[in-house]
């Protein structure tokens, strides 16, 4: 198991470009000073800055090669916000028993829902009787755990999966929810941080990982992705190391979301195009061959 202090010692914040506020909500992506040079043809920084968005990308060599990406959102006062946190579900299939979503390319989900930032969330399972190998766009699937969009339940809360949800006043929560309280909701595998304490996690498997977390004051929300399965570039983290990274960011609570080939972080650029910020295993931008997924979480602007 990786030493926690060693992880913390190796966390170095790259340059911060500054952030802007929209009303009462402040969206922050923290960007390295070298970002423009290292991501040719990528994100247009002036556009992100204009929208109050900054991005953090960090590369480490210890305890192994790692590429880490994070977004933070200031959740202080939520009244009359022009930006909000939303569930981003794929279309629902018709006439397919037990199916709650049709697997969809994450870039399509981000674009159709016009979100500024998009992160994958829920695990999912094949419908009994599925004979085709692998995951494919258009495949009907059973979504694991909560999916609620605009107070409408698409997939119910399930005990073995941890819910992340936003109430009708805009406050973020983890755990069980009531129908008359929830506005938006998604789920992940398990809580890996609770009130500043590391949850009991097992296994040393290294994988790409996605996570969501927030601080003890319930004022800052974080989206986190660590790339993996790419020797010499980014070899992945354990769930314990993922929890350690959330702690480094200042989170008191966090959930391990679906990972592996599903881990993806997307932002919208100045040309009204959506860009994949991390590097999922096997992804080739010109082929647009992202793994299709059933749902994600997004940051949506309410200003046309």
C-alpha cells in the first residue's frame, strides 16, 4: 500500500490562472502554467477563464507514473445561480425489461446537455440475455444505483452503491435520500471518505479512477480523474490512494465512481466543442472511440 505522506509530499500545485464567479456559485478548474504548451489543439484557456473555469493537471513519477485531473466548484450560496450541478443521463430504452439507459458516447451526453464540465459516474451491468461481447453504443443496460434528473427518478437508490445528490436548495449530500428532497442524483461504488476518515477499502489493484468529493463545510465540490493502464504515462491508483488524493484536495467525504475504461473528464471550449481532458485507455481522439456510458454528472450554465 502506498504511503499517504509520500502521496502528499508529491502533490505540487501548478500555476493557477485565476477564477471568476457567476452570481453566488464559483466554478474552479486549476490549470498548470504549461498547459497551453502541453495540450496543443486542446482547451481554449480564455474561454474557460471567461466562464469561471480553471483546470488542474498534474503528472507524478511517484509512487508510479500518474496523470491526475481535478475540477472544483464553490458551493457556498446557491440562490439564483446561473450555474448548477446536474445529472446527465443517457436516453432510456423502450420495451426492454430491467434496462434503464442506452449506452451513449460521453461526448454526446456532454454536448446534448450543453454542460461546461462532464464526469462519468454510475457503474452499469448488461441486461440478462445480452450476447454481444464488450460495451457498445445503443446497448440497453441496468444502471447501478441512483439516477435522478430534475427530480425525476430514472434508477432507484440501491444499498450496495453510494449516492451523491443535490437537494432542491442546491446543497450536496452523500448517502440515502428522500423523494421530496432530491433534485439531481447519481451514484458510485462506495464511500471512501466519511467526515474526514478513510473508509475501510481492500485490494491493491491499479486502475483508472473517477471520484467526487466535498469539504467539511459543504462549500467546495471536487471532480477527480486519475488515468491508468498506460505504462510509463499513468498506471492507475488503488481505491485507498484515490481517497488519499481527495484528502489532499481538502475533501472530508468522497465516493469512488465507476472507473477503468469509463473514467472520463470533458470540458467545453470556446469554439463550442467538447474536449476529453484526460486520456482513457485506448482512446484515440480522431476515432472518437470513448467507452459509451449510461450517465454522468455535469456543471451546467443557465445563461444562454
